[in-house]
C-alpha cells in the first residue's frame, strides 16, 4: 500500500518513558512509552470505512492490498510510524483510579493528509503495553464491531466522534468472561484502527496533577493548545489567558457533544474521565447503548447497574462533574479558580442552550416559548409520557413529522409501543399532547414541507440499535460479514429513508429485551 506522510508531534515534543519493553509499570515524568504492536497469527480485513480512507488519502486499492491488513492488524509498520502507548489516569465511577494509560491501544503515528489535516492512527487491541495492568491488551470481535459500527454511525448522525478506518480479524482467540461470573470462554479477536485529530483525554492531565508533576502538566496543556487548538494561539497572545480560553472551549465542545447524545438517544455507558476526549469527541465505545423505549434511567452497562451513574438522563450532569475534575487538574497551572468556574458555567449554559435548540428542531418548532406554560413544560410532559408508555424514542420523533398537526391521531405510532398495557395507559394523554403540539405547529404556520424536512434532519430514522449490532456480531462470529456490511451501509445516511432497509428502522424485538449484548453489556471486551 502507499506510504502516508507522518509528523509525529506527540512523541517528538513530549517526554518519553526512558524504559523499554512491555512490562507493566508506573511511568513517571513521561507522557508515553514506546511500544510496538504484538503480531497476530492471521490478520484479515473484515470491514473498512471508505469515508475515513478518503480523509487519509487512501484509495480502495490501498485498503484491499495485502499489506493493509498486516499494518492495521499490527504485523508491520509503515515508514514514519513511531508507535507508542500514552500514559494517563482517570476517575472511574467517581473515584480516582491512579494510572491507567493505553492498556490495549497503540498509536501508530500522526498522519498529515493532502489538506494538511492531522489524523492520529491508533490500533485498539494491538497487544500488551506497560499500561496493560493485569489484562491482555487484546479486544474481542464483538466489541470491535461495536466500536467500528457506532463511531461511524455517530459521525453520520452529526455527533462529534472519533472515527474508525478498519476492522481487522486477528485469527487468534481471546479469553473473556463477559459478565464476570466465572464463565470465561474463547472469542475471536479483532483490532480496530481508530482515527482522530487527537486521543488526549481529561485523564491525560489528571495524572500529572495527581502526581504533582506540574512542569509536565503545563507542557502537556501548552502542547495540546498548540497542536489541537491552533485558532486559540492566534486569537490570544497571553499564555495564561490562552489556557483559560482553552478550558472554556473544552467546556463548550463537551456540552455540544452531550447535547447531541441526548438528541439521538445515545448512552455512553462508561463516562470515566479517561474516556473523555479533550476535543469533545465521543471516544471509547465500550458498553454503550441506544435508547429503544424512552427511559432516562436506563444504562446498558451491567457494571454500572447498581449506581446507574452513567444512565442516559444523567449524562449532562456527569460531563459537568468530569469537567470539574479537569478544572481541578489544570488549576495548578491556570491558578485562577474564578476563571475555571466561569468555564464550568459556560458548560452548563451551552449544554442547556444546545439541548433546547436540538429539541426545538426535533419538535419542529420555529420558536421556543419561554415561561412556565411554555415549551419546557411541553417537552417535559412529552418525555414523561414516552417513559410511562414505554414508547420507542427514535420511532416517535421520526413519525412526529408525518402526523397531521391539524388533526393528530396515534395511527402513525402503531409500532412505537412495546407494551399494550402501558400503551393503553398513556394513549389519551399522548393524544392530548399531540393536539397541543399540533396547535403550536399550526399557530406558527411554517409550510409543512420545510418543517418536515427540518424535523427529519434532527430525528434519525436509523440508529445503531443494540440488537442490530448484536445481529451483525452473531453473523460475523459465524463467518458471515454481510449483515455487518448492510448495517454499516444503512447507517451512512441515517436521516434518509432508504427503501428496502425498513428492518433497520424497526423497534427492538421482544427476544432482545433482556439478551446479553442487546440490553446488557459489560466492560469485558
Ligand atoms: P476502559 O474502561 O475500556 O476505558 O478501560 C480502562 C483502562 O483499562 C484503560 O487503561 C484500558 O487501556 C485498560 N484496558 C481495558 N481492557 C484492556 C485489555 N484487554 N488489556 C489491557 N488493558 C485494558
Ligand atoms: Mg478507556
């Protein structure tokens, strides 16, 4: 395959761990450890994203060349690649967890495309690193498919996210105990090549703050601003003020990302601070899930089942908590508590404003009526009914555009309900809500065509529902990749009706209600 251009600023400008080798260790005074992927037995390309290939300047012939699976399966390096694993820490489930780091992710390098854009290439599941702790550095096919499918789906939904170039099978088994209940079994292994301008996380800063390594903390902050936020360098000549502006920008981006999650019904599942991108990208797709029946209390992550810290409706709050940890971490360098508090306030304001803007679009309203009897109340009433009636979130919002506002009925919502009794309990009130909403829409007198088109741009028809991903996984584990391809394909245009793809827009079937992988996931991946 063709050579890529690399400009590896992270390894060039930041201090490296002087120790070599993969032995597990605490790494002090360094941002990363040099480590190469561990070769695999039989690297085989299982899926790839043509859009990400385009971003990198790769053509189909490059991807399909035999060398591609070797490089992106961890068996070979291209000229210019300088692999490393990053050192970072994090708060897991609300507690400081110390050093974590890339335990199974290995960055290959920062490639520069023809437009001068920087894209970091990172293999997930490429073997042990000094940060692997007690684990094996590998990833199973099911979780790799989930990361590949969902990160691309999120991009096409317009949600800020890391991307995925490729999914490569390793030809090796990995032993996993999916629910940590003593039932370990071998599963096929795989490697995803993730792509993003940067994989720096909140935890990348927290680790140096926790260790009192302030010069390094400052170096990483200034490096991040310089490499990943160049617009701030031009806009703000004073380095102190620039760091404040930077934190505000991180707050803004995080707010936008979370508002999008709430718009499309995405539950991250493990919003630990090591899983929060400094660029405000959705990162680390693990036990995430998609809302089928609308339930703000739902979490897909069985590891979080007792506390439900990362439940759908709690995500805006947790992002704020995580930013607060970041503010604490950078405080020794910024040294301006009031400025950091202003940043956190910017998060709250932006999150609320963006959420409202998106919900307004979802509801097809031209204006958001303020006040007690305004649209906040209208929305709250709807969300309560969707939950009480066990109504499918995606189907409800998508169909809302097609319901006649002058004479609303529930006819178009026939397949949005999961439970006849719960449906019967809310039907009268839901019809009342539709009438109120219809009256609002009629009073605004937007022409139906543009109003419906606007709603359809905010309300996806196809999302990476958990059971759909699981069906693709079941087929792929049996050697059939067609389901994965079909799902990947339909999720490229999530807002467009695609004839013949109706089954990808269907509500969760009953068999999937309590099935592993469909409603219950764990961190074991
Ligand atoms: P996560 O919950 O996936 O964000 O992972 C938390 C930490 O555990 C990170 O430092 C990961 O790199 C590490 N980790 C997760 N799975 C593995 C694995 N199979 N081998 C090595 N490290 C892992
Ligand atoms: Mg992680």
